[in-house]
């Protein structure tokens, strides 16, 4: 019986029921706005009905984000790979070098 209770699907369901019960309980104490006409509208910098919304350009940010993502994944794979599986980290390092060449080539 204890193996069934500690199985991941049952534990997930137990925590789901607990979280839903807490959500219902705490919603009783939450602030209820009597004027809910615009309660679910989009919000942009404190203004309603923004017609001229500025979309920032992240094209210059992408290479830096990609570089740090590749480096973090490489460090994680190389640092946690067992000594017996030497081919996997070497493959990741080769793929990382290829990704860095592609990034800095552009």
C-alpha cells in the first residue's frame, strides 16, 4: 500500500488537490474589485488602448544569449559526464565549437 501512495502519479494528484484547496481558501481573502470592466485587459506601461506599441529589436542580443547557453550546456555536460563515457562530452564540445564558429562568422 505504501508503494502505491509514494508513486509519482499519486503524489502529483495529492499535491494538486492540496494546491487547489489552498487556492480556493486564499481566494476568499483576495481583493475583489467591484469595477471589473477592464480587469482582464492588456496592460502596457500604465496606458490603456496603446496604438503605437514599440517592439524592441533583440537581434543584437541573440548571439550573446546563444553563446552563454551553449557554454553553460557544454560546461554542465563535460562536468557531469562519467569518465567511462568520454565520447559524449567530446561530441558536445565539437558541436559547441561548431556553434561558436557559426556565431562569430556572422
